[in-house]
C-alpha cells in the first residue's frame, strides 16, 4: 500500500525549509535559495529531487560533510573558461554561484564555461540551466555522480547516472528544458518508490549482483541501468570527463555518495556552459525562429488524439500551475521526519495541510 499523501501550500513549505536550513547553519540568503530550489523542484513534479532529500542534506550540514559557510572561488582559467572550487559547500549554493559566473562570461564573451570541483549534490540540474534561460541565454548544466550504473550484463557499476540539462528561452510561458539523468531513472525515484512502498519496473535497476529487480529497497543497495543501453552509458562517460576529469576534480570512483558516506564531503564535480545566442542572431529573429520551432512541435499530428505534443519543460510548467493551486503532495512519513527535525532545531511548524 502506498504511503498516505498530504498536500502542502508551497509558501508554507518554503518558509519552514528556509528556517530549517538557516538553523542548520546556512546564512539567510543561502537558506532561502536552498529551500526555494527544493520547493520549485516539487512544483515541477520532480519529487525525487525535491523535499524528499531534505533529511539527508540537514544531516550532512550538521555533521560537517557539507560546509555551510564555503569560500566558493576561482582556481584557474581565463577569458571564457574557468575552474572553481566549491569548498565542500552545499551543491545548490555552489552551482548557483558558478552558473552566475558562467552567465557573466557569456554576456561578455558570447560563451562561458565553468568547471567545478569539491561540491556536493545539487538537486535537479535544470534549476541552473534555467537560470541562463531566464536571462535570454542558453544554459547547459551537468554533474558527475559516484558510479551507480552497470553496463548491460555487467556486475559492477562503471559510471554514474551523471545528469545533464539544457535550457533555451522560448519567449512564451515556459522555457525549453531538457533535464535528464543517464540512467533509466534517477536514483531519487527509487527512494520515492521505497517511501511509497511501490514496486519498480525490471528495466530500472539491479540488485547488488547486477541482476534486475522490482524491489526499490533491493535496487537502492544495487545499481541503475543506463538509459538507451550503450548510448546512455557512453554519454555518462562524457559527462564524467567534463565535470570531473578535465577540471582536476574527482571522477569515476573518486566520489563519495551522500547516503553511503553521510559524514564525508561528496567531492562532486559540475560543468556549466552558457551561450549567448544574441552574439549569433538578432533577438527578434531568434524569437521568430523559436516561435516557428515551438509551433512545429505543438502542431505535429498524433495517432492518439487524446494526447498532445509537448515541448521539454511543458509538463513541468503545467504541473507547477496545478500545484500552486492544490499544494505540493508529500508523504506523511516524510512530513513526520521534517517536523522532528524542526523540533530538534527549534523551527516553528508551518507544515499543517490546509
């Protein structure tokens, strides 16, 4: 049986999480951003990367695995390519600051790229790619992950599911956003299935010996399968090269997963790329061509007339509009865990469902 769900207003959830992160050590600005990023992810319907992750983030902040006052700074590079040190900070804060830097460079040089070393889990990659799209730019964000994918038929993980996101302004209600991990599913979906006490499809993950399983708890101790077989496997290698190898950061087995090593910094790497299309094309021309691109997709015929063609990012937009009205659904046991954390840290409870 699935866990009982309760709907919470986004504003109340964000208020609670902001204070929770602040009490865990983040300054007020960073706490508010961290909370807003998680609530926004839930609003998009990406629940595997939203509030579900709060308990492990708080645990790691309190243990020192996440540096709550990092000195995020440039290490080396020049012109439009730099490498920054995240100083073991919260991935959300490190990624925010380094994407801002990539945006600055793109505005100056037409393109900007920032590699990041010594960071931690940063949630949904689309959060940061969208930052560029909001400025009329094209954003690309990727991160490496401790190896958790087995090659088809393999019995040992060889690479991470290494998420990558692309965001392009459409000049309409929502940007074009492709945000994917390179496993059949994101690891957070196993956690979500476990929380909901649900079985998973056999092509999602394996047990610790590399054999397919439908039990999310068994899979959580095992490995993920790559999306698209060897195609996804190869792309995950590329992300690890960009986000870890060429930056001088860790790659492959150099990282420490936050669940297996909750008291140690993850040493995660990121890579941000921002492109300024106005260095290549007039803004009005870009808008007209993007409108044509948008319309071509939206009007493409479908044999199932009950369904509609959607752009990447459209489902998230529609889900956000609905959840702003009805609230964000959270598992009852997760709410209990959040309330307990709030009691420990002296945070007033604003989590009552309407």
